[in-house]
């Protein structure tokens, strides 16, 4: 066989078919060009905003964060976990999600409510400082 001759079409098709699986890449979900890895990282409130959040208590079962906001102060976007929120002083805050949906919450001092974990920013809408506790439970597998 001379090197100048062409490979017959059926043989060329077989060679291409055998070589393709090694070159085919499976799609990644979500595709990296749609959602960047930075977006998928968890943004813990303690890391995002050390000025307004502080750790009050932590053990293998729970973590308690204290949020203190002066009037009109805002906390940047962060990922909250499911938690019991206790207002130590009167609270008038706005929780805003990345899609722009917002929820205004007004609670008297000493009252509490359950919130579901989500990504959001917090803003003090009141004229007085706000002080809140976020009591987060840890998963059973974390024990």
C-alpha cells in the first residue's frame, strides 16, 4: 500500500466512529458559562459582613448569630439557613432576594418567627438600631 492512496470510505467511517467517543465531552450541569462557580459558593453571613453579624454561640447542634443594624444600614447578599429569628429590640427590616423580591418584616421586641433559608440582603427600615438573633439548627448528620 502506498501512502498516497486514499482510505476507502467504509474504513474511514469506522475509524472516525471509533475515535469520536474519546473526544466527546459530557455536558456539565449547570453549564459553567451560565452559572459561574463563584455564584454557587455559599456566602455565610459571618464571612460576608463581619461589621453587622457576630457569632454569639455555637455547638454541634446549633449556631446563634447576632445581627445589629443602625438605621438605613444594609447587609450585602448572603446565604441564610433555616432559623428562628428573635428581635431583641423592635425590628422593622426588609429582606431582599437576588431576583428583587422583598419582604418587609415588623416585629416587636421579644417576639420571634421562623424564616426559611435563602439568599438575601437585610436592611433596617426603622429609625432606631435593630438587634436580632438568628438561631440556626445544624443537620443531624453534622453530629
